[in-house]
C-alpha cells in the first residue's frame, strides 16, 4: 500500500496554507498518493490524545538561543519525534512538517548556518521563517519549490546511477530546469524554481519525473 502524504504545521498564515495545500495536491497527483491534513494537533501516539505541533518544537534542541530570525532549532530533533511516533511505526506515511521556526542540521559534524528544508526517511521539515519577508511572487515560488524539492528527496529522486546528478549536500539533479537542482542561496533557489515552474505541469526534469512515476511504496 502506498504511504500517504500527511501535512502538519505550526504558526502558518492562511495565505501560506493555501499555497502549501495547492502544492501538496500537485505532489499527491504526481506520486499517486492520498493527501491528509493532520493539522496543528496530529495524533501520533496512542497514549496522548493529541500532540500539539508547538510542543514538538518546544521539545527540540535549540542550537542558537536567539538569532536574527529567533531561536534556531535542530531539525533532527523534530525528525526524531515524528519518525519514532507510534503512528509512523504502525502505518508509515510521508510527514511534511511546516514550521515558522528557523532550523539547522549537522553536516560533517558541524551545524550549518541554517537550512530551508531537511528530509530524512519518511519525514520532511520545511521552514518558512526566512522566506516570509519576500515579495510576491517570490514567496509563493519558494514555498512551492521547497515542497516539491524536499518531497522529491523523500521519494528518492536523483538516485540510481544517473549521470545528471551530483553529490553536494546530498544528491541533486544537475538539470538547470529541474526543481531537484540545488541552490545554496535564496537568489539561486529563486532562479532554479523559476526555470522549473515555467511549465506548471512539469517542475521535475524528464528523468526525475520518470523516477517519480516509478515510486510504489
């Protein structure tokens, strides 16, 4: 049985939620998945009626107590709470967690300055903190691009011995018109996502789209 895509969030605004849901609907069609909205109080463990998503953040490690975007949290701690929940262990699903908190992750034993998104196994974490100040349409573009990019990682796009990939902060597509290309700055990401979304129905290059259609679990 194909694992569904399940949305969770904390602190997002209504206009952001609309963009997120529209993009997740698109992803669910590409990957042929059921889309579920677990909301702000997902029931992840049987011994707790609900786990508030704010509590997930509160339980996570603060790497920076106070920065320009507020405290910075360890994305792996957020990942651990979701991936080790009873619900995930019983019936694995793809959890896409949206947070308004700044996040980071360790690479090579050191924390990155920050990250927009982090994906490991069945959990995707996307931070909206650093893109909230962008003007439209760039804010919308960044949300859409980050969702499709991180979900692509979750389903293993760019793996499998392809020639048009590179291993830099994870394996990414080198096709300039693909959302799975890697950008290391806001400017680079906006350029990549603009190219990828020129054709709304595409966003992935032909090689990545072919892999997306072959994902069964």
